[in-house]
C-alpha cells in the first residue's frame, strides 16, 4: 500500500542525502589533509631561517632549505679529499634566507658596464627602495620617472637597467670599497627589446598619379626581417622566494636567465654545488607590442614606471616560460623558420590582448562558448555532408546559390590572407574547410564537366554543370524558382556592387589594383552577401516547405552565428568580417518563421530526401494490370520523380 511504502521512500531519500553529505565532508577532509602534508614537506609559510655560528664564531642566520649542501656562511674552506672543482655548478641553493629584508637600487644606462651609484644622474635612478621584505605578499612598491633618452639608444642601442640588490644595510655598490658578494649582488638586464618589425602595407588612391619620390628613392631589397628597437614604459619587478634547489644545467633557459650564481666561484666540499641570489623576475609578459614605443632619433624623453612586488614560484615558471617561448617563435617566424601549427608567433599576443582589453565577465563567457563553437562547427560540417550524401533529389536546392557561395567564400578567404596580420588562424582554417565542403556539394548536385567551347570563343574549353538525371516536376520547379530569385537578386545587387566599387575607388586608398578588387568584392559580399540566401528562402516560400533543407546543419550554423556575434567583440579580425557576423542573424529569423509557417509537410521529402511510404509498395496495391512494357516505363519514371512530386500519392511516414 502507498501508506506503508511512504516511510521507506523517505528513509531512502534521507540515506541518500546523508551519503552525499558524507562524500562532500570526506572530499574537504582529504583536501585539507593534502594541504597539511604539502606544508610539512615544503615548510609552508614558516620562516626558512636557522640561527647558527660560522667558522669565526659569529652568529649568523642561514637558509634552512639547502638540503645536503651547507649554507654559504658555513661553506668549507677546502674541497673534500679527491673532489674536483666544477666550473659549472650542478645544484644551486639559496644564499640568503627566503624571508630576508633587502634594499634595491635600479639605474638606467646605455652602457653594460656599471659605474658608481653616486655618479649616476638623478633622472637615471629609476628605483631606490629599502627594507623590502621577501615573501611578504602585501609589500608592494611603485616608482615613476621620466628620463632623457641617450643618443646611442636613439640609434638602435640598448637601454640597460642596472640592478643593485643586497641585504638591508649592506653596501650595494660594487665599485665602492667594502662591497661583499655575500651580502649584495649586481646584474644588468635590457629594458628595450629588439623585435622583428612588421611590414606596413603602403596604400594610395589608385586614381592619383604615383608620386615622383618613389622613383628617386627606390626601396632596397633586404634579406631577412627588419629588427627594430622597442621600449615599453611599464615594467614589473617581482622577487620569487622559496624557489628551492635548482638543478642548474637542466633548468629551462627562460628560468636560468634570472638565476644569478655567487660570483667568487665558491663550491661545497664536493666541488659540484654552489649558491644563488634571490630571483628577481623582470616581468615583460604583459608588455604588448601595440603599447610599445619604436625608438629613433625623434624620441627625446621617455616615461618609466616600475612596480616591485613578490610572486609565487609556480606563476613565475609559467609566465617566464610562455614569454620566452613566444618571443623565440616570433623570431624564428621572422627569419622564415617553421612553427608548429603555423602562424607567426603572435598568437599568444592575441590571447594576452583579450585578457587585457576584454571585460572579465565577457571573457569568461567567451572562453566557455569557445568549446561549444568548435563542437557546433564540427557537427554542422558533418551534418551538411551527411545531408547531401543521402539526399535522393534536387528538390529545394539552389544550385546557383551553391556556386555563388563558393565564389563568395573564396573571395573572403583571399581577403583574409591579404590581411593575414589582422586575422586569427582559427578564422582562416574554418573558412578553408567551408570552401572545400561547398566545392564537394556541387559534385553531389550536378556533374561538373569540361566541354569544348562554342565556335568563336576565346577560350577553347569551358566548365559545364550538367544534371545527373532527368529532373522531376518538383525539381524543375525548383530550378525555375531559382532562376527567378537570382534574376531579382541581380537587379538588386549589381547596382549596389557597382556603386560601392566606385565609392571605394574614389574615397579609399589601396595597396594595389588586386587589393582593390578583393576589398570591393569582399565588401560587397559582407554588405550584400545575405542576398545569396534569399533564393533558398524564396524556393521555400514557393514550395511551401522547408523539409528539403538540412535542418540540423542549419541549426548548428545559426547557433554558431550567435557565438560569432560574441567573438566579434573579442577575437582579432578585420572590421568587415566582424560586421558580417551580424548579417546571418536576419536570415536565421526568416528561416525560423518559415519553419513555423510550413511546419511539417508529409507530402514533401524530409532532410534526407525521404518522404511518405515507398512507391513500389503503392504500386503493388494497384489492382489494374498493365502491359509489361508500361510497367517497366512507369518504374523508370517513378524512380526519377521525388516523393513530393505526386502529392496525392504520398502517405504519412511510418
């Protein structure tokens, strides 16, 4: 009885709820346990300092995370018996405790060689801070200045940053007497970057005469890329505490460039291991090329902002490695070297621009739908191919629209290549695949043949599109409606294209006549390209049916259209391509209306060219006997007709 079963059901729900709660508590407990274990193994946030006495009996504080290697202050004066001094240290341990307090001075110079800090002009002292605590995540310092650009830097020279770092109260100047490498160190790092310069396309108004200056100053042919000197006004400096023990020879080059080994050549008893100073990461990861200043003789003064803080070791490893690899790829691409996945090494620049210039909420939504976009695009391609493979007739298909779409997609693809510096490879790839599918569609609808041209033609051969078989009545109507739709489309589209071409030629500048033709064609495609879908909508209207349309592929494509609307604000692409993403929305809403107006018509074929009962079964129920020849003829005629051609004989699907 229901009354008897009710308590049992309630107990089951209560038991299930307790089980879920138990799993949640268990998961939280495991997470806290793992965190506690990691803190015990790595020392957590405890101060990594041990107080001891050195060989002279002085009380010193040394790092406690050096493992088997003794602290620098406790290093042996001689190597162990039989040990050999290695010029390249194998393992490195911190020379100072990871919670030390340090002083830092940063100066600017056009020379790699340091000078006395006291002799540096005030405008070239960019940063001077005391008592900065390593490992204190709330301790941040900011310095801003403006300096006069040295003449050598204006002429493609390097602007060097000299970094003087030491324990609080120690002598930071290596040119002064009393400087001790045990308490201070100095290194240099370039604050300018040599980056391959992108070729700027020269444009002009094609109706104007070429300037005579071009004849007097012919361009010299240069082999390889043009390297230019760039400067970014914002630089972040981050100390990285708790970096632990380094296996120096196997350390990634991106990390190794920021590791500064003790300079006296001191080793532990084995002669193999040494010590390193705290890692100061000169963070150029977020320095975008679009925000950089090209240095030349016209640049007289420059601003500089330095942000000093601490950074987690894992974050430092990621940023330094990605930044180093992206710059190496860009340099390799500039010299014509191959890069995995293609591109020019600037793809990471596009991603960083998205993070910097896009609203965080919009960026999060974009990242979430990116996966959906790729999935829907694959499903659309697959469904489109399946539709045309299984379709039995040409009912509702606008052959002219397919041919026109091939032409338009090719024009867009050539335009994107012509503007490849402003186009993502994801856009180029999807465009290329779409062209191949459109070409394949043509072969499924008609036979593509090369035939001799008519007498008097300049070209000896021509490409002919021939029907695969004798068309049925409905297919003939489709062909007729297609011609009518294109007739009116030509009347509406050709004047618009001609008007746009004249306006572009008069008021816009172009790289060449080829670029002008491409830009005009693609501008017409983007502005009036939705007219290519009008014939299909017109055929739907005249047939009063959408059953012949690839419904799944259409839905996938239109869903992707709305995702493209979102991408239009985040992904780098030409303006005209961005504008065209909103064009297809109009067609989508008209198609939705037709889906509603011509809901399901069982007298028409479905999306796979199927509809009603099989025609041979209908003929079996015919009691009239026909001559053998007539039966054969009717069978042949029946196979040529679609099920939608004879509306009276079609039946509902089983």
